[in-house]
């Protein structure tokens, strides 16, 4: 009887760290460098991504989607200035306007709104 093989799932950070360690060193210290150790061309990445996502139902996911997701995550966990610096923006104005997802949640202020109504009063006709 053969035992099933179980593998622990690595976190994305672990995968990226392992990739950085195992790859050939490059001048930019990039995780995803070309064979020559340079940056990938944007057009090549976009073409490869279109091929990868073909017929998956994820046509809406683009490299720009990843940038927006990273900016939003960093904004939520650190701040918008840090998100702007990671994206290479000189200020957080562009980052806030076009990259960070607007927080659409609202706090529950029911108790405040109910305080405007005051306590229900009864009149003689109600009694």
C-alpha cells in the first residue's frame, strides 16, 4: 500500500526568496530577470500574460492589475507614501488617484443616528 505524498504549501514570499537565491545574480537584484540579468520588456510580459490567461475567464487581470493590488495592499498595511515609493512615484497623489482602491466600507454609526430620534414618548391617546 502506497502512502499519499503530501507537500506543504509554500507562501508566496518563500517562493520568491527561493527564486532569488537560486537564480544567477544580476545587476538589478531582480527576482524575475532575463537570462542576461536585465529587466523584462513590458510588451513581452504583457504578451506572455495574455497567452497564460487565455481561456481562463481572467481577461480583466493585467500587469497593471497587479500594480494596483500591490499599491492597495501596501496602503492598507503601511501607508500611501510607502506604496508610492514602491511603485516609483515621486508623490502619493498619483498613487492615491489611480492605483489605490478606494475604501468603500463605512463604519456602523447606527447608534449615532438613533440618538437623533430620541426616546419614544407616549401620548395620552396612545395609552
